[in-house]
């Protein structure tokens, strides 16, 4: 079984368990993306994964290796980025550094080459890994890949391991804060209305509010999924025409107003592209806020409250509905690269 000690893989032959020379060019230089997962139960006598004998597995044309390794004495640093309002009055990024050491144990190691050359190479490779590990989890069970302990980019020449922090979206003024006496009254109005609804209706709308918080903290590529589910739960329908009609009635306008002027058609096309065609979409910060406005309008309509026109107010304040077109705008987030 390969043994990993300190910050490098122990021995030239050990590292070859985790990559193939064919993954890289003639110069033999490159990086692999590596994840460590815990496996809380010991392997049974018939335990088998392809990487035990050095084989690689192709998934959607991308090579992966899966191995079982004993890790001891491996220390590393984790970095967490926090957005803090300093005395300057502007948000600044503070990076917290924590020294860590992995408990000595057997771990499942999954690797794949980093071949993308764009600024998003690490994130793109991580997304490819998600797909492979998701399929591996289906067939191997959750206890094969119980907890993700560490992920890093490994230079196969120097053996150095580098972990990037998660993307940090920098706050924009369009995202608030908006809290005033008026917005607080609106907040209380919605909460009071939810509490007076029957058991099923109240629970459904409460669930929608929980999903909004999950959506905000979701990784940028999965935000839209969560917000759209929150929207469907709030609207109590999966049909986009039903949602359009609900909003049109609230605004006292025809369906075309919501579909075109308020840009709902773009969002539906993104939903179709993601849910049915598997396309990726990283929601920009202004679109995220607009989705929150849509859900607010829908919730007030379902609660039979007077419309406040949050979507129209956003457009009137300068929001460009063409940003709802996934082919026009996607997210740009700051990423802190720390060795």
C-alpha cells in the first residue's frame, strides 16, 4: 500500500500510483488534482478498486486513478478568507491560516491531471472530479468516500502540494445592505402572513426561505439550481408559464411584461439548459440578487399581500435584464492562491 508522509509522497514508485506518465508531455512536467477521503470501515477480503494495481479509469474521456493509501505525519495549512469591513469603510479580505495534521489512517486517494490552461483550471478539474466521485459513490457506497479531508494540486516533479481557497465573491453595492424601517416592516408582514397560513402552505413557504440560505452559500456553479428549486417551492409549481402568470397577475400586467421586460424567459432558458442539457452556469452577483427579488414577488403573491414590485424596482434602479442571458454574463469571482 502506498504510504504518504509529511508533505510529499514517499518514494518515486509511490507517486506513480497516483498518475500516469501519459497524462503529460515529453518534458514530464505537470500537476495532478488530488483528493483525500476517509474510509471509516476496514476493507473486506474482496475489496477492489482499479487503482490498487495502478490502473486508470476513464470518465467522460478524462483519466482518473483511485487508490488506498496509509497516511501518517502529514501536516499542512488551511486558509479561510473572510470579508470584513475595516476602518477604511470598504470591504477587505482577511485570510485566516490554520495549521493542521491528518490523523494517521488509511485514506482513499482520487487523482486526475490538471490539463486546462485557463485561470479556472483548478475549479474546472474539481468539477470534473465531482462527476467521477459522484458516480464512484453510487457504486461504492458512502463509506468508501465518507468525508473529503483534503484537496490539493500536486506538482509531479517537486511533489509540492498546494491548496487553493474557495472562490470569494467580492461584495457589490447592489447586494445591500438595504435594511430600513420600511424593509423591516415588509419582513415582518411576510413572516406574520406565513404564520397564519394552513399547515401545508406555511411549511412550504418556510422551506423556500431555508432553500434561499442554502442557495446563497452554495458553490457558484450550483447557486442557480438551489434558487430555482426555492422559486418552484415558493410558487408551488414547476411550470414556467404558471410562474409567469402568477407574477403577471401580481403586477397587473400581461404575461409578455414578465417574460420579456422583466427577463423571465432568459431564466427559464437557463433552467432548461442546466436541468435538461447538463450545461454549466455560474450566476453573477446581480442575477443572484434579482432571483431573490423574484422569489420575494412570488411569496407576496402566494400570501395574497399587496405587491411591492421587487423585480420592477430592480430594473428601474438599473439592473440590465440581458444579464439574465447565460450567454451574456456569468460570474467572476476573486480566488486567493496561497501555497
